[in-house]
C-alpha cells in the first residue's frame, strides 16, 4: 500500500490505521467518494490540514487562454480547467475554545475505512488537546448513488474523561484557498477564486450559496440542511455571506455524552437555467433527501451496491493484495461513471484535478469496456454525451479540412483544448475508440433503441472522417498518413497500425449499421456509394509488416528507425518526456505505452498466434511504460502468448498504480483507466475472455498458482456474463 504500516490488506475495505500528514494528498485521492456527478476528495472533516481541497461537479469548469509562442492554424485557442466548487464537507470543531487540529495536541488514534460494499467512508479518532482535554470524533460520509445531487455526513463528538464545552461549525465554503500550483500560470489564474457570488442564505438549520463562474458562465448552487442531536442545552445559530454559510452548534458534554450532527448537502449547476431555477433545484433535492433521512440514504447506498457487486465482483484466490486492488478498482471506476448521465468520465474521475479534469480516449478504450459488462447503463449515457458534442466535433473536422466529425483528444465540454498539437490535431484514433465502444455496448446489451438513436450517428460521422482523411495509392491500398497513435513518443506517423485497424472496424461497423437502419442513414445523407466507399477503404487498409524481422510495424518504417539508447539512459531520466526532447523520441524506436500491442488485444483476429508472440517480444523491450495505460494491455498480451510471470507483474503494476503511488502523482487523483485495466488484465488476460464471431470466447491463461503463493489460482468474475443478439453465454 502507500505505506505498509498505515494500510491494511482487506478484501472488502481500504483501511488506514495511522494518519500520515505527509501522505494526505494521496490518501485524499484513494478515499475519495463520487457518483459521477459529485466528487468529494477525502479531506479531513475539519478542512485542515489538507493536501488538495477538492469538491467537483462533473462538467463545471473555467476557461483559460492557450497562447502560443508561434500561432498555427487549427491550434485550440482556449483551455478548460475543472474547478473546485463550493465545499460542503467542512465541519469544524472547537473543544474548550481550542480548534480540533491534528497538527497540535496528541493524536491518540486515527482510523479511516472505505467500505466498498456500503459505499461510505468511516473515520474514528481520539485526540487530546494541548490543554489536556480528550475527545472522540466519529464521522461517516457518503456521496449518494441513488440520489445523484446529494452528499451527506454524519458527525459525532464524544467527551472522553471530563466535561467539555464544544462548538461545531458546519459550513459551505466557496473559493477555498488552494495550494500554489507549479507550472502553467494560466491554470493557476483560472483556479484563483473562480466563483462570483450571486446569492447566500441561512435560515435556522438550512444554508445556501449560489455562485457563477467568471468566464464559462456556469451557475452553481449548493444547499445544506441539518439534524442536531445532543444533551440539553444544545443551541444553534446560522449566518451567511458571499463565500461562506455557517451553522454553529454549541453544547456541554459530560464523559460519554455525544453531540451528533447529520448534514445533507445538495448540489446543482447549469449553463442555461436562471438563478431561481437552480435555487429551486437544490432546495427540492434537499427536501427529497430529508424525507429519506441519513439512515435511509445509507440503506439505499448499501442495497444499490449489493446489486452491483452481485453482477460485477471478481474473486481472486491466492493473492489478497490483488483481491483488494481489483475491488478497489471496480468501486472507483463505478463511482466515476455511475451517475455521470450524459457527461464525460474524466481521466481522474472526480477524485482530483489532475489533467485539469479532462476526458481522453482512454475512457472509451479502457473504462467503458469494464462498465459495459458490469454497469451498462452508464456506458449508454457516456456515449450519448459523445453524441451531444458532435456539433463541436463536426466543426473541428471542418476546421482541419475533413468530413464527418473529429472528436477531441482532451476536453471537458466538447471542444479540443490541448495545446500539444501532435495529439490535439493528429490523434484521430479517438474516433475509432468511440466507435469501438458503441459496437461493444450494442453487442453486449442488444440495445436496439440506443443503436438506432445514438449508434448510427456516431458510427456514420466517425467513418466519414476516415474516408476523407485517408487515400488509396496506385496499388489500391488505403493509407492514413500523418497521425499520432496511442504511443505519444511516435507522433505524426504514416499508417499507424492501431489507428488503421481500429479505423477499419469503424468503417465496417458504419456500413453494417446503415444496412440495418437505412432510414436513419438517409436522414444523415448516406447513400449506397458512400457506404460502398467505406467498405472499400476497410478491405484495402494498409497494415505495415516487416518481412525480414517477421513483425508488424507500429507504423510505416518504424523498425527502420534507430533504437533508443536504453543502456545509456539512467533510471532518474524516466519518464523520458520530462528529460528528453520529443523530437529525439519521434525518430527513435522507443514506445511510451502499448500501441501495436493494444492493436493485438482489440483486433486480435487480425494476427496469427505466431505473429502475436513475435510482435510482443519485439515491442516489449522497446516499451518504457511512461504512461499508466500501458501495463494492463501488456498484461493481457503477455498472458495470451504464455509469459505468465510477466503478465502477473504487469497486473500488479496496473492494480497498484494508485495504492502504491507508482507514478508519484496519486495526489492529483486516481488513474481511472489503469484501475479499469486491473479488471481487463484479470478477465481478458488471465481469464482469456474476448470477442469472437457471434459472441464471446474464453481461453484462460491462469497459472496453476499465483507466483509466490502456494494456493491454487482461481479467478471468478460475476460480471463475466455477456449477452449479444446471437447468444447468451456465461463465462466463468
């Protein structure tokens, strides 16, 4: 775990038994709660000390300029940064006039437990103030999976060995002071007090703040209500200002007596609705939560998750750490997408501000496959979000001189906001990744309404991009030149095999779906000639192959490049992108993340078993895994070609990416795609589950025992039941 002495391996919980203040940023990420709409980082209840305060609403961002030293046509002009919205978690405590601050006095015990079956975060601590007064504090918080606009906290203070006077302050706080952010000053400027106050209110035990972002013009409303239980006389008063609304509760506790505060918080936002409408939204949500009550929310949360785990659990016997890690991964991937509801699923979910809260292609390629087989409703919603941003994608394609749509490499609201032009302009594979997610979802669920109303348009517009982007040579071969594939160390290359093979699937799927829904095709202007052109391009797609080496090229002439000097590269020079110019990597054989290997996983039918083995061996020594997306793909293919020990090592890397902070950036939020990759490595790698004509196949590659364990290996996935229009085939 992050520190072996502080974290306990347990199959169903993540337990921290010792608070390390130097690791607060990492623990705030791993203990974060979300439902895909609201995200609460696991900051301590009292707000300080903290690593990175974080309260996020999916889709709420601020714009910032993207100036360039030299302008270029097609460069995005504005970036987008997810902002920290009004914090409803804060409950401050004063004990006999001394602030409850764990940096002072004596912390006698401290434990936090993330319960993966109950979906709540428990905290218990005992603290003695500098003046010698002891208290016991217990809290439980949740972000509701059943009422998507609601989060809640139950907070208790108990006198331990003497009478104490306590003051509890429950707050809503906007424009929190954030740690200084190194790097781009434009990002720091966008995050500095991004919310303009519009309304504040405090009425008895009810609080409300409404703000609007300065540039993106998004209105955010937050309201809170409370239930107070304590010995008489327990009193309360409330007040509000532009950026703070506060309920103050005072009481005197004898040893063993408890003051309990239940806090319900409702969030709402809109870029279109008026202030009264947003105000009414959160007040109505709060009324609904109050009728359910704290206990009802807790019961609903557990019941909802019991249903999820009955369909999605993966049991691993013989490795307790991997067992915990895969359930931790499933839980956080679920949290990232469960109630996103036609919003994007960011690369960090709503656990931190890493990558500025942007969504990338890895959502479609890693996260959506897991959710397709465990919680498919969320996949339909994520792909409807893709459909909703088609106007921006069509505009981007036109700007770049192409037909159809060009989906952004990174975005929040739909427009491209990457200043790194080799990806922001040339990573066209995102189109095929979206199409692949559409095809997989429809095949798994048989959702004909989705196929007709959403799938047709997505497949048609993505296919149109490929036909206009590529060209036929004088031999009739179809080429897609000058693109950036998944491996960002090999940018602007010709005939990237991953891109070409995924585009081939995209083109075929588009032609097939038009045959099934000709009327929808007509509405989109598709005729027989266009559909035939898609099939022709797919059938003649160029797939570079080096006959001398007996391996596929990652892209045209890749194997002819000079090899990277791995012997001369020191360990402290990784990741390479932080220590060497991109130009040097572009012209060398070095791979940031699995690219051709990913093509073999997703388009395995295009390669023979012998080709897979040779390709894997060749590219394995070139891949430095400077991306968290690589290990799970390498695990799948290592297992398939028989390198089981290596596959197991890569499984561990994907599974423990955040629990061991392997990339040293868990403080910025979790790696949601790598977490999803844990499930992929187990189910597709060791379980051998993959697509086959007409349904699913299983070719297990599980070793007789996990390396280092005397127990027999067994991996059982409750979620491995896939449905297609042709068949229903459970796969153990």
